[in-house]
């Protein structure tokens, strides 16, 4: 039997691989305590190799080998249990059960990583305010995360394309349609970003935090939700303030006589546009409005070159155009019958006090000055003195070269002194600098006022205006009184940018060339025409034969002013020389 059993055993594969592995040859275990490596389970070799006996007749060799095989399996079982390196261990570990033929159970749900910390949730939520979708990608919601990123990219591209239309056409930014679009967009984006931050916080699973972490993260994210709305709220508020300011300008419906503004030709074919800039003084101790400062800015529309014509406030007996009702009342000049009256700064208030002539103050003054210069005055803008001071404060002051100490306040300058040198003056100081007559006269005031206008045109750059936009709008609300139509403003913005980089010259009608008490009207018109012609040309402007030093605003007045008798017998002080057609850079030392 043994010999026959041995012979039968030689016909089968040897089972040496099923014997226990010696300890010195066993693979090392994971030091971290994890299970040792496992190998896929394979069926018993004997089950594959042994021939199948005929039905109903078991094979003798299989009956004799059964006890021995059972004993071997019993001996190797403890080794496989202690060291699952045999062929059965891997499949059991993979399926989670001992029966390799049974189908493994399917997972019941997503497998989550470790809960995020409070700082991580706050950080990812804050990042989502700048990169929408970042929190959703972090939490595994990749589809929604990519959708949010795509929407954010589309908004950025749309904003860039919308902004490109203002390149070279800055004035379009103050169109009514543009302001409405910006307001609606600001409100929609503010709400959208609020919801975005809130959803980003929720998708990160703050409910898995401890209670204290939920409270802290909730407070921080609540503040963040309000913070992301702040820029949009500020934009909407600024646009609304701008809209209120622009609504103060008259529209075509409010001024039926105004010429319609065409987008393709806003100035109706004109090559120049003339603005009358008025400094009005309506102090509490005065009745009505007194136009103390009157300057005409004649602007070349194509180049922006500008000529400033300063008219003395004491210019007497001005004439009106033939079509004006006041010409019939004063055919020889305004109040010619009054030797010491009929001043130019009285025209506005006379028309306001006598509406029976059918003219209001602005129209009467525009007509008188236009007739004097031989120009058509297109628009006017009256600046309240105290509003002007607020405007200067809004842009951070003006840098002006003061060539001589300027005292102000009362008759003797007891309120203060503006020292000579390059100074940054605040609104109140600029007001005194342009208006003080202590140790000076009206003509020196006019020169200083020109320097203020030039300094403002130079220093009110687009960067300064945008930085202080809200303050400027608030100050400008009480600053202007004008007949410039609302529809023209966007075109004036572009014209203003041209003026900033163009040549600005100045002409004064003061002694000894023009005597305010007895002016030579034809000479004034000729000087106006000459100054405009020089401004259009490319040759440098040449000063008159008797120029004053740069900074004529601070030319020392004569202690004993000479009096020159005019043909009408009026004596006019002439403490300083006139400078005609000088650039403001030369005149004011910019």
C-alpha cells in the first residue's frame, strides 16, 4: 500500500509551496502596524490537476490522499492566520470576506476626508470671493466649481469689452445710459457676490466643526459677506451722486431755445466755442449777486488751444447788441448818464431786478461781453466763491508760485498773510489770493485770478479727479450755475482733456492799453482777434513791448499811483503795466 501510495503521489504536483514558511524567511511586517503584503488567492493545485473519477466510483488515490491533505491543511492554517502571506490572504482582504466566490459588497456612499479646520474653511471661503468656485473645487464639487469659474471669466471679459468703448471717448462715461447701466450692474453684482460667499462657506461643511469653530467661522464669513458688497455699494452711491449733480444741468426740455446737440457734430460746425466764466459773490451782507470776476475762455475745438480774456469788473458803459432790448434802453452804453456808474459787474443784477426787458442776468451779461469782444458767447458758468473754495479743498489744494507776500482781511490785511514762494494753498487761501486788494488793486487781482484758473486746469488731472471724485461732486453741487446743456457734457469732457495738454494764453484789457473809464471798443475787438489768431498759429506767443516779470499777479503796486485823465474826465489808477498774450506758464511760473 505504501509503495502504491508513493507511486500515486509521484504523479501529482508537489505541495511544497503550501508548507509553512520558516520565520527567518518570512517578509517583514509594516512597522506602522499595518497588515503584511498579501497575494491573490488561487484555487488548490490538486483541484485543477486531479483526474475526475467516473460517476459513482471514487478514485482510490483520492481516498488515500484525503487524510494526509487534511492533516497538512490543519498544520498550515495557524501559519496563514498569523502571517497572511499565502495565496488566500489578498482576496480576503480585498473582498472583506472569506469566500472568494461571493460578489464583494458595493460602497454605500462617498468617502470623506478629514474635516477641515476653522482657518482652512475661512481661508477657502475668502479665496472664493476673489476666485469664484475655489471652495467648491476644494470640497469635491468639481462641476459647480468649474461652472462658477466660467461665469466669473465671462463677467471679466464682458467688463473689459464694455470698458474698451470709453478708450478715446472718456466723456461717454457720464452718459445717462452709462450711469444707469453701472447702477444696475453694481446692485446685481453685490447680491451675486453675497450669495457666492455664503454658498462657498456652506459647501465646505462647517457643520462638521465643533460648536466653537462654527461660531467663529460664521461670524468671520458674515463680515466677509458684507465686505464683498461694500465696493459695489460704493460704486452705486458714487454713480447716484454723479447723476444728481448732472441733473442740475439744464436739458433741452428745460431750455427750448437751446440748439440741439448732435452726437456726430456736438458744436454744430463751429471751430471755436466760447465760455464765460463768472466768479459770483452773493455774500450775506449784499443784495443780489455781484459778478466780481469775468473771464472768457475761447477754445479751439480741434487743438484745445485756449485764450483767456479777462475783463475788468469796473469796465464802464458797455454796449449791447442791436437785437437786445437793453440796446434800446441804453443806446449810448450801459448807464452812460452816470459818470461813476454803469459798471460791467452791475449788468447781471440790473437785468434780474428789471425782468420787464425780457432778459435775465446771464443773457444780459453774455450779450454785453460778447458785443465788447466781438465774439459770440456760447455758454456761461457762474462759480460761487465759497463753493470754489470747497472745490479746491476737494482736490487737495493748489500749488501756486507767490512772488510777493499777499495780505488779506479788512483794509490792512489783519486776517493773515500768504508768504512768497511755491505754496500749496487750501480753498480759503486760494480765495483770498485771488480776491485780496490789500496793498493792491483790481488789475493785480485779475492777474492772480488768471493764475488760479491756470493752476486748476493744470493740476486737476484725471487721476486727481477720480481719486477725489465724491468730494468734488459734493463741492460742485453748490458751485455752478450754468446754461450748458446736459447732452453736451460728455463732449466737453473730451475737450477738457485736450485743453489740459494744449497752449493756454491770456489777454487783459487793463491800463495803459485800455482805460476802463473810457474804453476803446474797437481796440478791444482788435486785440481779441489778434490773440485768437496767435493762438491758432504754431509760432510762440510774443509778449508786448512792456512785459511784466513772470508772476505779474504779485507785481508790487506803486505807492503813489499815477492818475491818467480819460476823455470823460475819469481818473483811473495805473499802478502796473499790462501784459498781453502771455502764456500762463510764463505769467504764473508754472
